[in-house]
């Protein structure tokens, strides 16, 4: 259980304790930085075990 990461196409790497947590971080990042709404499914599909 080493957490999960999502690498945004812009190069930013989001990290979380699990796929759900990192998905929330990715949604926050996408909205704040890219003004993009990422669905739960899209965000979770990008999560990779760290
Ligand atoms: Zn980004």
C-alpha cells in the first residue's frame, strides 16, 4: 500500500493514499490549473499504484 499517483499531461504529479484520494487531487488540480472538469471515472482511470 504505497499510495497512488496521477501524472497530469502538464507534468504535475498528484499523489494520494489510494485511488479515490488521488482522483480527488487530480480533479482539484484539473479545475484549478486547467479550468477542466474531470469526472470521477476519468480521474480514477488515470490513477497508478505508486
Ligand atoms: Zn496539469
